[in-house]
């Protein structure tokens, strides 16, 4: 197909895309109201989602990180940009991501929700904020945002870029469109050679691609002030090993408790710590625990120092990363049910051996890297999870070997931060 014809088709698509957003406006409002029934923070700050914010101060770099995971993963890069003297704006889509930005960076960065992809919202946002560079994280490819930044000659970087197997199949079906969208990017920092090949096959120019590795290996620990608090918590139970099951979803706690009951039959020196992914599930999970166990159950919001404890529910947001520091082993949830898993690098940062379930499609490439280095254990069934934990608890040398491999792989993947920063400084100094 002739290039001019392709560009014409893309322009038509973008107009149709924009029209669809306008038609969907009532449904967007309804969506926020429905989400607000479970989490009332979705009912606040609507103006930001439509391009309006009380502060009109321009910024140098606009970072877009959807939710908690992306905020944590981009944290080292954001901190480096702040230290370099750049005015940084971090946008998120979710309230939990918003809270994470506030906890990690405070007043060091500007923050607001990313506007939805309405043309009027993006226009107002760009007019107010006037970013000199847009840094999109991983695969947040919003056509409206990208096209309007391109029209304003704003350089666009795709940071920590990856394409999962499932996404790649979808992109291939509309490769003509994505070839044009990818041309908007000044630089695409890919995690692996496979990602580079996929972006090029979708139409990216090889000159746009830079193999930078995975920024997540260099993410700074969140909530550093919490580290000491968790150390104090652990000091009340010096003879106990703590098993942390983080970012759990509906349907996982029941399975975890079955595994826990089997472990308790053999080991009496354990504390199970459960951290549900979503705050609206805290009360429901605690009710499950109280119904199943008569004693030894507490939640961190009401925990009393030194109380008899077998199972602790962490009903606070933003503390999981630092909590991993006191774990003997960590299991990362969203993987026993088909959610796709969550950030397995957070516990690895502390040299904590990590286990996960079979559903890890959200981070297949990362899991593959860790499996190649034998730095993670994937347990396909609950019974396998029980058997692996029993072996690790029974054999110190096995768990120590897994811990050492975790530390080794962190050292091996250093350097991504420097490559991203070099690209930023080059563009903003021109």
C-alpha cells in the first residue's frame, strides 16, 4: 500500500477513534461511578481525567505510569530525572497508582491523573503542561495522546518497552496502523532482543530501537521509611520465619490457606502474611480468616506488638515492597488464577527467594529470564507449591542457593537506567 494512502487511512482511523470516545463519554462517567461504589476515590478529581488541573505549571518530562506496578518500576528513572534538575510530571490512571506516586516522591514531582484520550482533554492538558518530552512506560500506547504530542513536535520515548505474545498477535492484525503510530516515537528502549524484533516487524525503524534491558531490575525500593517498621515487627517474633503472599486476588486466598494448613502440620515456627492486591477486598479476606481460624489471626491496622500470631492480613497500601525485606520466602499473587502475575522483582531486590503460580503471562519474558538463571520457582499446582515450600523450609542449603541466584541476576541486569538517562539528556539538551 502506498504511504500516502496509509497515512490517509490512519487519519481517518484517528477521527473515528476520537468520535468513539465522544460517544462513550456517558459510559466513561458511568464506569467511574460504578468503580466508585467499591472505591470512592474514583469519584474524586474528575477534572484531571478530562484535562483540567488546578496547577498550570509547565514541566520538562511527562512520565505516564498506569498503576502501582509501573510507578514502582519507573521509580529509579523518575528519581534520576529529578536529581538531574528536570521538572517531572507523573500521571497515573488508577487511585492506587496515584497514592503510590505521592508516597514515593511526595512534592519532588508534579502529579495528576492522565486525561482520558478525548481530543479536547489532551489538547487542554498539553496546553497547560507544555511537556518537552513524553516518557511512556512499557506498552501504554494511547493513539490520541501519541498523535497530538507528535503534532506538537514533542519527543516521545517508549521506556522499558515490551510486547507480550498475546499483545503481539493483536498488533499484527492492525500492523498498518501501528507502523504509523510507532513512527511517532523518537526512541524505543526495549527490554530484550525479542522485543526489538517484534517492534521492527510492526514497522519501527531499527534506528529507533535501543536494547536497554529491564528497568525493573533497578527500581528503587518503595516506602523506605517502612523498612525499619517491618524490622521492628520482625523483632517481636525472632524465632519465626515469615512467608509473604503478596498481591493476592479473589480465589487465591482459599488455595493459599490449604497450603498453609499442610505446612503448619510440619512446621510450628511460621507466620503467614497475606497482602490482597485491592483494598476493597481487605475486609472480605479478613472475614475468611476469622471464619476459618479461632485464634492467631490479626490485621496490621489493629495488630498489637508481641501478640500471639499465626496469620497477619496487611490491610494497607504501599507497604508490600518493604514488607518483602523480612520474608523468608515470598509468593507473588495474581498467578494462581488467570490474572497474569505481578512484579516478582520486588522481593528479589532484597535477595528473598521468590515463588509464583502458573499464570504469569503479563511478564512472560521476565519470568523466562529468571527461570533461565534458576532465580525463581514456578509452581504449576497448589500441591506443588506445598511440596516446594516444604523442601525449602527443610533444607537451608537449597533456599540459600535460590537466594544467591536472586542476587546474582540483579547484578547481571544493571545498566538500563543509564541508557534511558543518556537518551533523555541528549533530547533535552538539543
